[in-house]
C-alpha cells in the first residue's frame, strides 16, 4: 500500500501539496489529474525517490519493483530490440553476472565456485524469462507501431518521437509492481494508443498514470486522484465518473455555501443592530462568537479560466502559398530521399486545413518545409507577399532555453523582431503580455527548464501569438496542455482570421477548427473528402496494410519516420 499522511511538498516558493493524505491499494489503476503545473510530475518524483517530502509521512512497500518511462532522449547505437530488453533490469543484471562467472571459469576451469555460479545464474535466467525476452521485447516494439524491418535498427537512427516510444517499450519490458506513466500518449498515434490501452488493461501491478486525455483515462483507470488547491482528492471512478462526482460535489458545496452566507448575514444584522446597546451587548457578542465558530464552507472556486486570442493579422496575402510540383523529404548523406512527391496546391487566405495521415507518412515533413526549416527537394513553393508564419513544431519545447526565464525569452523575441514588429516591446508591456497567458509575477522569473510540460507549451503559444502571424502551422500543439488550455486554444483558433494548417491527433480539435482536410499517404498529398470517422477507419486499415507490407518487404525498404 502506498500512503501519504499530512504530506507537504514544495518546489522553491510554491507549496504544491499542503498537508494532504491519500492511500493507494495494490493493484489499483489510478489516473492522476489536475491543471498544468499543479504538481503531478513532482508527485511522481516523490514516488520514485528522486524527491523527498517537506513534511508529513510517505510510505511505500520496500520490496516493490518500480518501472517508469525515462524522460531523456536515448542516444545509443544499440538496436531497438536490445535497447528494449535492457529495460528488464533483472535480466540485465543476470546477464552481467553470467558473463562475469564465465570469464572466471574460462580463466580457471578448476574454479568450482565459478562453475556453480554459472549453473545458478542459468536457472535464475530461466526464471527471469530469458528464453523469450527477445520475442517479448519485439511484441512491445511492434505494438507501439514500429515496422518489422525496424526491430534491429540502431536507436540513434530514429526520430525523437519514435525514440520516446522505445523508452515507453523499455519501461513496459521491466517487470514491476508499480508502473508510473507520465503522459504516455503524447507521442502515440491512434493505433498505438489502442494497443497501449489493451496492454495496460492486462497489467497486473499497481499503475499510476498522468494524462490529459479523457478517453485514454476512461479506458485504463478505475480510480482518479485529483490535485486541486494543494490537496489530493481520491475519487473511486475513472475520469468521466470523477467529473460527474466532482461537479455534484461542487454544486452541493455551492448550495451549502449560499446557505451559510444567509445565516451569517442574519446574525450579522442582529449584531449591527444591537452592538451599541448596552442591554443587548452580550447577545450580540455571542453571535459574533457563533460566526467565528462556524466551520466556513469555502465558495466554489471559479477555476482560473484562461482565454487568449490571436491578433488580427496586419495583412492577408492571397494566395498565402503557391506550391507547384513540390517534392518533400530529407537529404540523407548527400542523397535526396523524397517522402511526398509532386504536390501542386494553393493555400488561400482564411483556409483552415487539417493535415491528416498515418504516422511516418510525412505530415511533419511537409509542415517543416512550408515553415522553411527544410528545403523542398524539387518544384517550388512561392510565398505571398507579407507572409508571417507562426510555427509550433512537435519538438518545439526543445527550442526553449532551459536556463532562461519566460521574460528573457520574450525580450529576445522582441529584440530579434527589431522594428519589424509593431507589438509593444518594452519590458513592462512584455510582462503584461505574459500575464495574459497566466504567467504571474513569480513565473516570469522562473527558469524555463524547471517549468512543467504544460507551462512550457503555453509559453511557446504565447511567443507565437506575439509574432502576429497570418499563417499558422501547428504540429501537434495540444500535447501537454490541460483540458482548459486546449479549449482556450480551440477558441482562439476559431477566431483567428488568417490561414491555419493543423496536424493533430486530437480529433475534437480537428473537428472544431478545420473546414477541410488534406491527406498525406503513400507518397502523395490529396484532399480528403470524408469526415473524421472515415479517417479513423482509413487509419486502422492503413496501419494494417503497412504492417503486412513490412512483413513481406525486402529488408532494404527505406525507413520513413517523421515525427
Ligand atoms: N525546481 C523548481 N523551481 C521552481 N518551481 C518548480 C521547480 N520544479 C517545478 N516547479 C514548479 O512546480 C509546479 C509543478 O510542476 P509539475 O511539473 O509537477 O506540474 P504538472 O502537474 O506535472 O504539470 P503538467 O500538466 O504541465 O505536466 C510548476 O508550477 C513548476 O513550474
Ligand atoms: Mg507533468
């Protein structure tokens, strides 16, 4: 059992948890939820031992084995399968022990102890599942969307998003009693997501998962822990059930609050009337006491709602872009590798295009090329006069400078824009601007490296809005954002007057802000006439086709990983 009693957890000046208690029983599947920056990831730090409580008690079964997804980008030449097997710490230890014993035995074949050690390690290895370790690792890798031809490719050869998937596979490979997952769905597309849900449902240990994805939480959790007002509150249900229970609770609380306020007002009236009268002073005094004694019901806290808007673009070139016979792709060791070919399309002012396509088909490549981060490999892309691009890249959070504060980022942005931007750029104005994105006085001076994932994503959005773009290129902008901020983004995008090109796995967002879709697949780009349900069907069929093709294909097939 995991138990927290009167626990206090701080990060510099912020009190994230303030004398809160909760228990988690073995085998429970828990969703840990709350707004960006409330301390969910920090709580994982306590559970995995990298942080300590500031007060109160925290207890955790000593013998429990813990598995979690490493947050760093793996850098190794090891093949994908070997890397994932490495996640099984017990197996890795035993393999090292075997090697040591074998070395000893080779040096001295009469070393009986070494001989015995070898025999022991072999039996332990069998218990640890050595015989099918490769097969288990590969099932995880394939389940997370990799092709058969990629099983032995070096980890370094994969793009960032795919390497993070390997990190996830590595965590799942590790036998564990407690599994900690911090936003595991951020790098996954639909079919990998469905696979992960199925895997987690059959996981036998205790699991705590942080996520802002309602459907995913509903599928895999049955208990919800909500961090709110520095308290951990436990709800015995999945996310939807939690929302239901919480809104009922808030209504009840609101009613109780109103009732109490009436009562206080009544007593107060009596006090006001009689406090000057000597004969009644005592009664008045006792009512003052009565008010003081009342256990105050807190008013329902209006959750600090958040809204923002894109500014009206200074001009709207039309067309924004003319793409003629363009090839999109990469240059690998001097040789062009085309992924999407012969695209001819115009992008007009005010168009709102959702860019669809299965993983690895080239969505990000096309967007990156339009954003001028990559060159077109053929054909031309002509930009309208006065085009200002606002680009939110999937790896955008990496471009923030961890040592710098939000204010320093804005100051730099303003300086780089020079006179080109007509936005107010004095420090005072920049502070005010950051304030409108919920970066208060403390946060504008906090190093970006210590901020939570959602806070960083919000900063990137703020920087983009400040640049007053007329063409928005958004590649998976909602990863990390909490639900309130996602809604604020959808609202802002709906009011945006420029042109929008959006890549997203968030179907609710695509549905609410796009008028038309482009589909990238099998090396081409074409308008997609169906709706998002048709698209989901398409995706599932396409991933099956790709897998079948990979199984029968020649080993030299080019890898097309875009993320
Ligand atoms: N070293 C630090 N110094 C100052 N503040 C910190 C530090 N580390 C974390 N914080 C702050 O503590 C708060 C909690 O961070 P945490 O990463 O736990 O949030 P989270 O709930 O996981 O949010 P998200 O949903 O955005 O991932 C944030 O406001 C963050 O800025
Ligand atoms: Mg977090």
